[in-house]
C-alpha cells in the first residue's frame, strides 16, 4: 500500500473499527545524518476514535509503506485455529466489551484444551494448568479474573457491572499473552534451534 489521502487498513489499530476512515493529516520527509536514507512519514487520523497512525515508506511517496505504528493487532497463525478465531473475534469486537470479554475467555479455554486440559470446567482447567506448571500462579490468578468477568456476562448477573472497553482490553491482553506463552514463543524457539 502507498501513501494517499486515506490509509487503507482493514481495522483501526486504536479502536478496531472495520474499514476505518484514516485521513492523512500530514507528510514529512527525513534523511539520516549523512543526507541519505530518505523516508516519507505520513500521519493519519481515524475518523471514528481520533487515534493517530504513523506510516513510513522508504524512498518517496510512491514507494510502498513498510511499517505502520501502532501495528494492527493480529493473532499468530501458530495459535490453534479455534483459540485464534475466538481471540481474533475478541479483538474485532472491543467496541462491544461484554462480547469481547466472553470471547477472550473462550480463547483461553480453547488454548488450555489444546494443551490437553479437557476435564471439568474452565475453573478446573486453570487450576490444573497452574498445578502442572503449564502456567504460573500469577497467570492463573489473571485467568481466573477473566473467567469470572466472562461468567458475569454469560449469566447476566444483575449485581455485576457491565464491562467497558478497558475491561475488554485487559481480557484480550491476557489471552494474547497466554497465546504468546503457550504457542508463539515455543514455535519461535523451535525455529531458532533448527536454523543453521
């Protein structure tokens, strides 16, 4: 993709709205100390949330954009399909926090099941994961927080407050960290050890 009046991302990296209206606010060219390494930087503002996105292309404005900050959140292909889909849907639905929290908890459950913890409830699977040192005690405590938040929504507990976007982000952050810990990092280590 190239710099234009609009930045064509599938989702805003800030609010995750689909097909965001990211309008260019400015362009700047930079060079290194020796006058080489030209880069063009474009700043874009989301019409939905007002978040700003920075994009850079080497050379000139007609060169493809090489990086975007913040980068859109994506789930690695090494995460098992069911867990990956739940987590991807949670990320895409942060604007609906109750649903995002439940989807993040479903992703956690699917990850633990993929690691062989299939008996009992999610509560039991989290405890078993900690007991067998698949996850740390601190991770188990955070997983229980996410599980309880999701339970409040699934059971429509009148006494429980509705989650907000910060709650959804917290649940997604944990599910993403768990995916990194259980699947992404081990795959990266395995690739590194096989490299010549």
